[in-house]
C-alpha cells in the first residue's frame, strides 16, 4: 500500500464501511475492554467509593479525550482529502504538522487540566473520600494526555490512508500492555486506583509510539519541517479542528451535568451510571469505530470530486449502524443479569444496569446517526454544523429532559432524559446531513 493510493475511490462502499468499522473496532474495543476490566478489578475490592471515583474520573477524562478526538478528526480530514487528490507532498506535510501540533496541544491540555482539576471534581458533586480518590487518580492519568493526543492523531492518519488494520494494531498493543498491568497492579500489588492509573499511562505511551512508528515505516509519512511551515498549517487544520473540538467537548459537558444530577441520588446511582459508561464503548465499539471510519471514506471521495459515492457512503453507514445496534442491543438484553452480577450490582445500581441493557441500548441507533452525520459535516466543509447541534444537544437538549426525568423518576429518570435528547438530535442531525450530501460543497 503506497501513500498516494486512495483505496476508497472505487469498490463497494458498504464493504469499505464494514471492513473499516469492524477492523477499527477490534482495537477500540480492546482498549475499552481493558477500561471495563479495570473497573471490574476495582469492584472486586468491594469498596464503592473506588468505583464512584472511577465514575467521576471517567467523566473528566471524557472531556480531556474530546480535545484529542476533535484534533484527530481534523488530521484525518486534511490527510484523507490530500490522499484523495493524490498529492503526496501535501499528504506528508499535513501528516508531519498534525502530529507536531497534537503533541504541543497535548501538553497545553495536560497543564490546564492539572490546574483546574480540584475545581472540576468538586463541580461534579464529589465530596469527602470520593473527592480525594478522584483527584489522586486523575492527577496521575492526566500525565498521559500528550501521548493520548499523538496516538489518536496517528491512528486517524492511518485510517485516512484506509489502513484500519494498522490503526487497530497500535491500539491492540496498548490494550495488551494495560491488560497485563491492570490485574498485576490493582490486585496483586494492592495499588487499587494508583495501579489503574499507571496501567493507563503505560498503555497510551505504547499506542502513541506504535502509531507514529507505523506512519513513518509504512508510509514514510514525515518530512523535515520548520516552525514557519508548522504555523502555516495551523489555519487549515484548525479550520476543522476548532469546530470539531467544540463539538466534541459539548458531549462530556452534557455528561458532566448528567453525572451531577445522578450524584443527588447517592454513590449507588453514580456507580450504576459508571458501569453503564464503561459498558457503552465496549458494546458499541463498532459504532465508535464507524465514526472514525466513515470520515476518510467521505473525505477521499470528496477530495476526488465524486459526490455520488459520498452519498452512497453516507447511506451505507446508516444501514450498517442499524444492523450493529440491533444485534448489540439484543445481546445486552439477554445477558443483562450476568453483566450486573459480574459487577456485584445490587439495588439501584442493578436497576440502572438493567435499564441500559434494555431499551436504552436500542435507542443508541440515534447516537450512531449523530456520529455519521458529524463525519459528513466535518468532511464536507460544514464543521460548525456539528458544533452547534452537539452543543444544543448537550446543553438545553440534555439539561431540560434530565431535570424533568430526575424529578419524575429519580436516577432512572435521569438516564431516560439523556436518551430522549439523543433521539431528538439524532433525527435533527439526519435531516441536516441529508440536505448536505445531496448538494455537497466544493472541495476547498
């Protein structure tokens, strides 16, 4: 496979979507499964405050990770369009500068997160021992942010070349490291949250190293550059990255409000939501991978000025998402009792796990629509459309139904309110995306 080859410009698009998503999901699900296992190991210690701390910590790391997702969306978009245009010099320049900027941005985010950490944890409603445990866990994990950003951008660049297999490989290596370290450090060494944090840091360092090495070795993707050249690419990259980052951080901010609302109902409620939060990316890893896979497919065909294939790719993604969500939601429903038992979930915690494994899982199709629509917006020159729709969903679209749900049905109502927002904005995103793919904008 050569750097200039644009593999998505021909062939069956449903097959491209399926192969890219399933291949990419293997690596993603491996990482998410390790996160789920770390919570499982923590739950074995029979200390609810540790599980709650992981739940609060996951909400804040969701916010931090969202910055990297936005940057990786931009890197994937600019590189895939250059690949589609068969401009090898531009491909290498955008690759080099995307990785450099991701490292710089990662350091900035790390320092800002450290400075704001006590304020963020307190804002979520954590108090007492849970507050102290959450701050301790996050202070360690945040040190991995620069590696996280580089790894995410490296994976996006590999996917922009259509190389989901190697993107998967980098995450598999990282997941393997964490899978070994988590039980050793959490259970055998007795390091509980500290062990989970160290395993996470090591995993992200490996993901970044393997991804960058593969971009260099397989695609000879890096060139000598200067600060002036790097600054010259800030504008085209940020033109997509800024709205993409703004769109991405809206979701964790909305999730933070949900966490705050759930904290009013005690540690059992927060623990139930935390378990659902860890189950979600494992169960729907293919959908998360679809979000990163459809972008390069659309980007290459948009760069090659093939609007018919852009439309076909969009509809193929919606069909694929429907099949996946249907199968996954059915599986979760059948296995809901063993899943709850594995986490020693009782009472309210068990009720919330059952709710997620039942109707809420099926409603994830509307979230999948949002993912696909955002990929279309970002790669067809309308990144701010995903920004305002995500912000609307995560603010008034979430706050109002969650507030109403909490007062009508307590913790269960909170989760129903969050799901309702996904349905409404999934339908809105679909309508907007259909208008765009019918009349795509010219390539910039």
